[in-house]
């Protein structure tokens, strides 16, 4: 079967180059709060903080990153000041406890010109920052209240935190058009659309994958936390039913979802084609896994612009993605999409039947990543927002009156 690659869609607006963009006229002190911090070794927020923060430092700004759980206790990283603070190692309280301490530190210390707070769950700490005169932008992340790992109270908290953030922040950051549209539809408030960047890989050593018994272009790859909304179960089920001969390599784990992990293992049924690697924290090995895969299979469904998807695109790997608007928009339709296990299984056969077509698809998505998801552009967007916050721009007068609309989707 031959892969039909859709006509390229240019959905991104024309962007000015870094030299054409307005630059800050003075040095700013910027705080980044609410993530695990730097060095980045975990997720999308941490990668964003590292990539944006170091570029802001290169442009002459002071950047303070609040960090938890880092093996390194260094007080500086890539020019950024690092403040290490503890956190309660409990799922529901780890992020909130660390952000609370970080907010106290920011309030009692030298006042930054602007603060970026990541994760809508951290919105309760915005009033303290603003009371200290620290203008604050809140990165809303995805639709966290849709995640199955949260119980009824957790989901209710996230929905409340979204609304509280809308009513208290000076600016809201959305990482995808779908998230921007959600806040416009639900609350009638504007957001700053600032994406994530994609690392571009032109090559990667194959020694690491060979040590795992894999060969270049000889396997399909999944990288995801084991959570139902990431559809790892459907991917494994679809693959097992398929006629695919190249192995399925599954990278990820589920620290809070043992039952779902058991379901995935049961679905694999001991199939020797399915390889579970667990968590891979060696970034060079992870790069090699992305780069040398025939296909990256992306099951995420409730986030915005997903860093794992961008990493695969930047590696030039063909993508089989879950059929949801976020993924269609990020890929600009340059991929294959599945809605259930059966459809995923059919696509595995399609991709293996036309490896040359998969290679072409990978080249196209790499160019999409190179043009639309550049870290230099992302850093400039954050710099521009920090400048506007520092000079007093704020949506707070509009946001404080906002309420979730009664006909909103639940």
C-alpha cells in the first residue's frame, strides 16, 4: 500500500526574523515558577524553561528559575540563577507545595520585573505575586481536568484553578490555537499564543539503539506516560492485531497508574514484537530512538502543542497521531491519524508497506518543525510579553470579571 501524503498546509502566520522583531530597551529580571526547573530532564515545561531562559540570558536579561528535585545543586545553569526549594512528594501536592514556596521566595526577595508561572493549577499563588507588584503571566497548559489520573475532586480543582487564573493573571499563555480558542469560548478572554520549539536533528549515532537490538528505520516508537488520554493501550492493541514485522518500542511509565500499566501489559500479551523500555532519561539515547524510528506513534489527546510530537517532527520521523484537533494543527495534516486500535493497526501495515513514503513524510514534518516551531522565535515572544508586562500592560481588568460561560463544554 502506498502512503498518500496530503498537500502541505501553511497554517502559520508569517513571522518576523529575530533581527526584525522589536527588542527590549532595558535589562529585565524575570522569574520562572511552577516547574521542576533546570537542567531539563523531564517534560515539556522544563525544556521550555531551559530553552527560553538561556536565550533571554544571552539577550542580556536576568533569569531566575525555581527548581525542585534536581541532582545538581548548582546555583547557576546556562547563565540562569537557580533557586532550589523542596516539595512534598505527594501527587496532589508536589507542584503546589513547591510553587507556594517559590512564590514566597519571590515575594520576599528582590522584586522581578515579570514572572512566568507555568500550569493553571498554580493560579492560587498569583495574587501574592501581584500584591508584591510582580506582573505575572500564567501558562495554562492543556485541558488538565480531562486527564483520567485526577479523581472527581482533582478535576473540579483544575476547572476552578482555570477560572481563578483567568481572573487573577496579567496575561494568559496558550501553547496551541485550540487552547487559545478554548479560553475565548469558555471565558471570553484573550490569550498570548506562544508555542513550544522543536529541536532539529539532522543525524544521531546509532550505537545506542543497536545496543537495544534495534536497527535504523527498523522499529515503531511510542514515548508517553501511561495514562488513558495518551492512548498507549489502543496503540499496543492495534499493533498486536496488525501484520507489522518491525518491533514496537514503548518508552514511558506510570508512577500513579499501576492498573492502567497492567492493562497495557495484558494487551501486549507477551508479543515478542513489543519492547517495553520503561523511562529513558538519557537524552542522547532518546534522540537516537526518535531519529532512527520508522514511525513515531503519538496518542496524546488533551494537551496543546506537545513537546514529544515536536521532538519526533524535528527528528524527521513519520508520525501516526491520535485523531484530535491539536495534533492535526501541529502537523498541518502531514501525518496519518487514528481514532481507535483498529485504525492504528491498519496504519502500521501501511507505513511498513511503503518505507520510502514514510521517509518522505518524515522530511516534510521536519521542515514544518524547522519553520513553525523555532526556539529563537519562542524566546522572542516571551521577551516581548515580559517587556509589555513590565511596562504595565495587563488583561486583569477584563479577566477579573470573567466567569465560565454556563453553556461551556464539560
